[in-house]
C-alpha cells in the first residue's frame, strides 16, 4: 500500500475556509489527506500549533489565509507571513524538512486554486515519505538507563 | 517530635542552584533549625547507600536540581522519588532541561567526538573515549552511561512542584522555605500538585520597568553593537529579549541591568513551548510585509534556536533535533 500523508490545514474563516467550502459545493475533488481546522485568522496560527501538529503525527502542515492586503482583521495575515518563515527555521534546526510547512493565500472565490494546492502538497508529501520523530517520549531501554 | 527531613540533590547541573540556596543568607539557619538535612552532596558528605537504607516516604521534602542525562541521574531521581513525600524540581535544569538541554541539538556521538577527539585543548593524539566499563587491576570499574537525549525531571519521574529559575532567585527561595515551614508547622494544606512555586502567572515584561511603545523592528542586533537606551524596552531597540515568552518571578533583574532576558524562568502559565511562543511574538513585531525583506530581517536574529530554547529545549514540543 502506498504511503498516505496526514496533512493538518489551518484555514482562515473569512477567505480560505470559504474557498475550501466553495471547492466542496462545486464538487471539485481533492485528496482526503487534508484535515481542516478553521481558525478565525491566519494570524491566530501560533508556531506552537504547527510544531504540535508534527509531534502528534502530521506529515505536513498547510496554513492558508486571505491574500496580503485582504485580511478581515487588517494585518493578521501579515503576522502569519512573518511567523511561518521563522517557524520553518525552527523546523530546520529541529531536523524537520521546512518544506513540510506550506503557507498559501487562498481567497473565498479560489476553490479551484485550493484544490490544486492540496493535490500538489499531498503529492509532494507522498514523495517525501512519512515524518518520523524519534525520542520524544522517554524510553529507559533506549537510553541505556541503567548502569552497564 | 523528630524534625522533618530535607534532601537537596544535584543531577546534571552546575551547582548554581545549591549556591542560590545558601544565598538566602541568615534564613539558612531557619532551614537548619527546622529541618534535618539528611542528604546534600554539594554541601556535606553523604553516600547514596545512606539514602537507599531509608524507608520509603521518609524524606519530607526533596529539592532536586539538575537535568537527567545519565544513568546515575536517573537512578537517583527514581531513588529520591521513592523516598520523598514531596519532590520539587528546583531550577531550570530540573524543570525544563536548562542549559544542559541544549545538548539535544546534537547527538551523543557528535558531542563525545568533539569533547574527546577534536577540542583544541586536548593532548594531541590522545583519543581516549569514556567507557562505561573498564577492567582495572583492582577489579571492574563502572561509570554512568551518558544519554543521547537530556530530559527534565518530570519526564522521568512524578514531580510535585516546580521552582523555576537559573538559578531561582534567593528572595523567592526564602519565601518558599518560609511557606513550607508555615505549612508543616501549622498543619496547613499543601498547594495543588503541579503548582509553580516562587514565580507568578504573568510574563517578565509585567515586572520590567522599561517604557514600552509600539514595536516596529527592521533588524536585530546583539547588545554590544548598540549603546542601549536604559529606559526603553530592549526588544524595541532590536535586541532579542525573551521577556514576552518568559514567566515572571525574578523581578526582571537582567533587563534592569541592561541585559536582555534569557528566559530562565521558563514558559508562562498556559504556554507549552516557550521557543515557539517567542518566535510568534518576535515575528509579529517585525516591520515588513515584503517576503524577501522579512527573510533578511529574520537572518539578523543571532542564533534563533539557541536563544528561543536556551533553557527549554529538552521540555519543548519536539524535545530535540532529529539526527
């Protein structure tokens, strides 16, 4: 069986979630690998959410917000635009390929674009393979916990 | 009535926590008068076998400093957990891995390779590596096994309370000691398990006396590159100060002296990952909406991971670098 990546998507309420909804109502098909979480704004997406998603088994994280300049809260997406590159640096330092985090701007009318992004990202993660995080939980046996 | 028993232990630590305990000055006499100090390797001569011989739950309070990064640290953590009624993670290392936790950016092999083979201070050609077991003329000699991943105390045993800080501030230690003596003398109830003692719920910025304005940052600098304004927020002046993502309790001592907060009191209440929270705060005050300029500004952050996770890497969401 081929590897099916798990993708967590943080979609902003005003543009991207509506865009994803449009893809649905227009019966456009995209891979079921994406699990969407609706947030009020892409500016709500804390780098900690992204790291937590990876820790809990996500192979990729997709963050989508309104196009720059179109934010419902004026500059929430501008904050996201600066947070995600810094989050990628943290991922790189922790030994996780930064390409596993993707930031895209999707408006409420871009259902087709949303479908393309999800399809393409899923395909990319299939090629990259699963993300395996080691030594998160303490395992005495693994560490040679006792005296030799 | 016999005195309550007190144990103080150091695992992977520098000894600064033990000094901080002595720094409570004359109040140390109250400690000695009230408690029977039955184990404190840094200050007095005790043997592990003395502790092994004690009945379970016979130590009233154990202040455990240092992180867990060897089989010896782990063994004594388990031992003191079994012998103690209350086990308290004392200081950043026990609470969240601390400075030794930065070893989690590397593998054990890479660390040993550098320390024992490449470090410039080594005798040339002497490639001796530590062996867990060596047969000497006197018999078999064993040393503890070094771990690949540094752990905080609560990752390996059950912990009752946390006193953060590198080291915890002496006035806070004195206040905790006074509270403990009061609780034990007057039969008062203990605080709920998991309580962070000797600190507050808010962030270091809350205690900082510097003036705060709207922050708009075009680039980051190191403190020595700039003569800082002593009255204005350091972050506003482009110096990475961990205040926004650090628990208050120290009295903002570093920032009062012109040194940016390093984050030793750990993440504030309801924050799981101090480094990620700092990244979030820092990115939001960058003054740019141009992706290329944003990358350039982010490039100017000196050692972002080592700064954001200086004390909390071992307790962070991802724990370590995947190697």
